């Protein structure tokens, strides 16, 4: 899971939201970046460092342009609304 944040308050709000809707995601597997432009770079580095195949990573975001970029790089990507009833 990745997200762009600029304040610690915003980070805490995102952790609370994730805990509510995705309690099965461990905090260790959540990465926040300071700008949306860094999301692809961060997820590629994460996959490389942990030796995880891109096909085994799911990226969740709320921006369609980011999701397209992530999918074009070979990752699976979903819009956040895909998981909310």
C-alpha cells in the first residue's frame, strides 16, 4: 500500500482509514511518500529490495492517472472504491 502525505496528521488519518477498511494489511507493508510522482519509484524499489515479483504486488490509489502509470509498469492496481461497498 502506498500513499502521498505531507503531515503526520494526514499519515495518522490514512493509517486509521486503512485499519478500518484493510485491517489485514500490516503497517510494515504500508509506504507513504511525500509526492505522488514518487509512488512508482518507491514501489519499484520496494519490489526490488524484497525480491518480490511485480505480479505479486497490489497497488491501491485514488488517482486514475497514477493507477494507469503503475499498471503500465507491470503492477496490479486498483482504485480504492473497488473495495468499499
